C-alpha cells in the first residue's frame, strides 16, 4: 500500500480537492447553508472552529494517517462540503472514509454518490485496500441509510466509541466494504449515477 499522498480526484460533477488552509472561507459558507455546526450527530466546522478543523486535518496528512478533501460542485464551481480518508493503516491495507458533510442544498443530490465512487475507486484500485470502513452516530438515521445505499455491510455497534463536543458518549455504527465486494458495489454506484441528473435543480 503506497505511502499516503492526498490525490486530486475529478468526476463528472464532483471534484475532490486536497484540503488547504485557504478553503476555510468556502467551507464556512457551505456549513452556513443549514447551520450545520449546530448538528448534534456529527462535527461540522463553524466560525470558531474552522481553523482548528483544518489544522488538525493537515496535521494528520503530515503524519500519514489522513487524506482530507474539500468537495467542489463542478456545475457551479462552489465548495459544498468536506470528506477524508483517515485511520489509514498501510500494513493492513485498510482505511476509513469519514468526516463527510455537505451543505444542506447539496444533500439528496448525486454529489455524495459520486464523491464516494471517487474515493472508493482510489482506495481499492490505486491504494490496494482490502477493506474500507465507515462509522456514524447511532442516532444519525440519515447517515446510516446513506451508507447502506452505497452497498456497505453493517457490522455492529461500537459502544461509547467517542465523546461528542457536547459531552455525549456516542455509540457508533460500523460498516465496511471489502475488496471482494468492490466490483458489485462499484457497478451499483455507477448505475445510480447513470440515472441521476447532471445539471443542478432549478431554483426560484
């Protein structure tokens, strides 16, 4: 498994740009769409935390355990969220996709599906992973359903897996995709994208 170096991944409607400090204003604008930093089931940067959020991600990149991205909607050239590879374990050829969030207006669009396709393709076909896992809050029903729609398998619940910013002891649900499942998962994601509109919905 090659040593991590954050790639620049480009799809039809999504571009995953290696996260940089300069992304801070655009990330804040995306998070303000829905005031996502107020959510209790995930951690999204707000005005007081965005600098530390990016610094921590970039420190993980330097250590080799994280590859963080800003998510760009190519249809209007706007940053709409963030995601990352983390818990990168080169010896065991596995990693986790997480810290994913999207502006409210970008949710329920093809953006998340294509972003996951880009990430999973890179993980399995370029990095040689044998396992990619996902973890979400037990209370986050929307996220749990979205991960299952990707084709991941739910493995179980990890009790008190982390402490949330408000002090809550979070139970987390763990999912995974393994290398033998990847071809079928990839075919399913491509089929979903083929049915999705490539232009943003009309507004106003």
